[in-house]
């Protein structure tokens, strides 16, 4: 059954903006992105919103709904009561371009800072061999749709702009972990995670895992194992001695 919902949507650009109130029709089975599209069609044709697939797979329509980072296309209106005001704002961590669209280029900069897969020397493509259990361990991380909700909610960059230069964020620390767990990757990801990508900034609050629409256990399965490997490298006396002997050889 249709009803009129109260929406509060952030309107503005990088210099100024405000929350504006709208009354808009809602039909059974609709998601928040449907309502934003109806607003564009009936009341605010200049409302800017980024979207693509409307199926929760492209990661484009990331925003904050009632203060929680979510995908507009995966948030059903049935989540809210009919008399509840639904507030839609852009992701807070990234600069606003206009309305609900933010500049997420920070993430692409960090992506370029992670060296790609480094196969072992002397092994040609087509000759790679690995156990299925090793493949499965990092397969979970490949579900990432790069919606950047984990980056947005991570307080290390959300609340401390000065950390952005030295912290890759959970999405790209997860990428480092994925490569480190790859049985054929020959690069030293452990030292890079700590020294170049800022793993030490992460204090494992698990907020990144909580907002992931693909339900990836980013903290438990990627960040904590990487922290353990860093700790082994730095503080385990046997590992330390092995590194010394190896370098001496």
C-alpha cells in the first residue's frame, strides 16, 4: 500500500549545503534509491546521486541513511516506519562534489600504492600450482564491490583527515592481506603493510566489517591475521633470528 514518506536529503556542494525536507510517495517493495529517483522525477530534477546497477553489485550508490553508511539500492523502505523521517546524506569521510555524490579519488590513489601480484621467479603463467585450501582462504576478499563504505566508516580517516596520507584504509589493507595469503606471491607484504600502508593505525573496532554489504569479515579474516604476521616479524625471537641468519647468508 502506498503512503507519503518524510525524507530529509542533503543538498549542496563542496562550499555549502543544507538538509531539505520532502514528502514523497512510497510503494510496497521499494528501496531508498527508488525514492531518490522519484524525487528526481517529480520534485528535484537537479538532485545528484551516483548509481549504476541497482542490484548491490557495483558499489556506486553509497551514502549514509539515518547516519549509517549503506547502499541506497539495498536499503528497503520497509526498514523504516511510515511516520519516520528518513535522512539521506553523502558519505562523510570524502569531499562532497554535489548533493549525494562524493569525491572518492582517495581510494583509487591508495589502490595504486599496493603493488600487484608478484609471481615467483622462474614460474611461467600456466604453471602456477596451489592447494584449493590456499585459494579459498583469500577468496572471501574478492567479493568486495568497492563501495568504500568500510573506508567511509573507518574512524582512522573519518575523524582524522591528517591520517589519509599514511593509512590505506580497511579495503586496501584487505587487498594487502589477500596478496600476502596468496601461496605464489613473492613480495614482502608484511613489512609494507606496517611501514607503507599504516596497518598500525587500525585498532580493530570492526566497524568496517559491520557496514560491508558483502558481509566480508574484514577485521577477523584480513586485518587481524596481518597484524599477527607483523607481530611475528617484529617480536618473535625465532623469526627475528631466522631473518638475521638469512640476511647473513
